[in-house]
């Protein structure tokens, strides 16, 4: 793809500009999406648990990865819902199915994150009590 001299494509913008767009997207998600704020609260709670339990570094990485996955899916879900509503404002069964599938993706990621949290707690309890089932 070629970009004319007078047109500045997003790929050619300075890193700081592209970063500003991304941060603006996070702000919009935070401001407009209650679900995003709720999921961010759960992620904050997960990191508070990490601070208390002081697990091995791998747990920090896993909790960080699953937390980021839930939050990114929440943003993708919100963006896709907004796009679908913009393109097809009237109620339509296929539009509803699209929204339900995205919500299902967020739910699956959330269940996975909860499973990681449970495994972390079990691992720390096993370590502290000396139980190695």
C-alpha cells in the first residue's frame, strides 16, 4: 500500500502518537464501559492477592497474561458491539448472535482467569502447609 506524500498513514506516525491513540482507547473503554471497569477491578484484586501471597515469578506472569487477556477481550467486545450498533442500529437476530458470541468469549476468558486464581491459591496453600498431593 502506498501513501501519498500529503497523507500520513497510521503506520508512519511517530511511536508517541500511536501510543497516545492506544491510551485514548483505554480511557474511552474505562469511561464508557462498566464491564471494563469491573474486570479491571478484578485484575487489581488479583494483583493485590499476588502481593499478599508472594508466589513464584511465573505466577505473576500467568496472572498478568490472563488479566490482560480478559481486559483486551472486554475492549474488543465493546468496540465490536459499538461498530455493529453503528452499522445496524435496528434489532436483528444476527446482530444479537454476534454480541452474544463476543460476550461468551469474555466469559470464557474470565472463567479461565478464575481457574488460574484458584490454582494459585491452591499452590500457595500446598507450599505453606507442606502438602504435595
